C-alpha cells in the first residue's frame, strides 16, 4: 500500500531528464535505506526490482518518477522479445500498476490513520471494496478523485454504511470534514457555505439552526400559524438533507418566535407607491405575524386591530405565503386610503404584544445567564445600527434567546449550532467565557482543508 511521507523524512526531488539526473535523485534517497548500488542497478534494469524496492521508490520519489525510469530504459534498450513478468511483480499488481507510465497520474483517494506512527496512509486496494453503494461504495471511493480520511478501516466501513455522523465530504467546497466531538457554534453567511452543507455531508441530526424557530404558545389553537411554521420546517428539512423534526427526533429549534417576528417587521418598508419592500425572510415573517395576530388575546389591541380588517389581513397573509410572496392586497388597500397607516399601526401593535410575551419568557431565564449576557454581549462593527435602535433591540433579544438555546444544545450533547455570522460576532466573547467553541464558517472550512488536503 502506498503511504504518505512522514514528517522529517521528505525526500528532495529533482525532475528527471536523463540518466545522470536519475543518479542524482538516487543519491538523494540513499539515506532512506536503499543502497546506492541497488538504485543504480534500478536505472539499468528497473524490471528486476523487488516489490519492496519498487514500493520504496514510489514512497520517496513518486509514481511519476518511477514511471519515467521504465520509459527511459525502454527507449534506450528496446526488448528483442517479450519478457515474462517475474512472479513477484504479478503478485503485487495492485501496487505496480500505479507506477507504470500509463497509470502514473492515478492518485488513490482513501486514507486510513496509522495506529502507531500518526498521520494517514494511502489505501490502494481493500477486501472491503463491495461495502456501501453509489459514491460511498469503497471501491468507488478509492478511485473517484475525492480524498477521504478515516481513522480506521472500521470507520471507513461505517461511513460506507451511512452510520457515521461526524465525517463527510462537502460538495460545495470540495472539502473532507471531521466535526469535533463537542458542540461547535458556527457563524455563516447565509448565501455562502452554510450549516446545511455541513449537516448534509456528515448526516447528523444533533444540530440547531436559526432557520428553525420555536412555536409560540399562540400556535396551539391557531391552525394557520401552525401551518405556516410547519411549511417553513418542511422546506428547511429538505435543505438539510431530509433530517426529521418529528416526534422522537432531535429538536433543531434555535430561538424563540417572539423576538424573531419583531425583528422581521422592523426590516420592512412601504415605499412611495405603497409597495411593501422586504427580503424573502422578512416577507415570510410578515405572513406569520398576521397569523400570530389572529390568535392573540381577543381583548388585546393587536387582536382588535386585526379583527377590524380581518378579510384584508387574511388575504394578505395568504398572498405572502404564496410562491411570489406578494403583499398586493395590503398595497391596494393602502393605495385606496392614500395612507400607510394600516401597515404602521399593525407593526406597532404586533411589536408591543410580542414584546410583552418576550418579557414573560425572558423572566424565566436564570440570573446567571442574564448577567453573563449583559457583561459580554456587544454590538458588532458591521451591525444594523446603535444598540438603542428598534432593530437592534430585536436583534439583542434574538441573541439572548440563541444564547439560551446554545447552552441547551451543549447540555444535551448536540454537535452543531448554526447562526448568522453577525450573531456570532456579538456573542463570541460570551461563548468563550462559557467555554463553548465557536468559529466562523470560512475559518472552519479552511482548517478542514489544511487537515484533509485534496491531493
């Protein structure tokens, strides 16, 4: 089997252009344990080398140089007749084939950890080749060009059988990853590599992600709100590779509903022609806010505001939940009234009602968590504004909820928690103080590429 060179034993290599340079290369590897005389004989008759000698040349010089050795000898001394392969070369065909000129560029891509020495060894063949199916079939993994790193043959078999949850190949970045045994909080840019990509690669269900929002108490007797949240979860489950959120499965809920819906409304604007301008996520939350208002306490100002225009709000919610996420019914009503009051009043009342619910929820948090958060939370340099703005008040409330969910994830043995990178920047010092590992996604992936190079 071909192995990687160990630290401190890397042979100096020189491109071969003739016999003299080949002998220079021979001198460079003599210290590795193969005599100079044996190597000189190899330049004259490489076919007579033993499998052990050939393996040594492959390890120190490399497949391409060994292949060049054969090519030079063949050009200088064309055989008068066919020469039968020695029996020992035939027996070692799995190794020698990689050294022949036509195969010199093939790189085997399954690496197994060395038990005693450390590092990885390159696996060229295995008796477990029929294990797994498709891209996880072991024989396919050996030759498909993707470098995969296993700690043992048994781990390789488990990966083939899809029973691992900490190792995998991230297709988006062509990276083999191994996630830590303890909780890691990863900050992502939602349009780049995300926790979805990591979870799909390793196949774990021990994760939380901010795309999953807890149902508020109001959803229990509110089928429309329940359906809106459930629809979002189905969409997310598919993006995470079909991971289930049903009964008995790990909960992926990463934050409370109340601060999230407040934050969503703060980012929406009504422009001069009464069109509603918002991101896809904000429009989705606007629709949920309308459903939320329908289940509010009937004596609240929020419910009364909703009930006064119930048909309009129902049609607007249904339109926001459609494929084009349009708020057209509300836009037309505001045009007719020549006023934005319908929207601004609704946002004000949802914010007030949800804030009351949020305060009740936060009152249940421990004094220790509240103090730790107050001491370590801070606005990021690239944030939405000052801490006292409405949008940052909502962001701060979201961060506190995320902090509590992160602590829950750690105590319950989760492996991953994903959130936007801005959230991580604000929470970084707090998580460090709590002894919770956190990292930006780009840094995480770069470290994995260094540890598991795609050779």
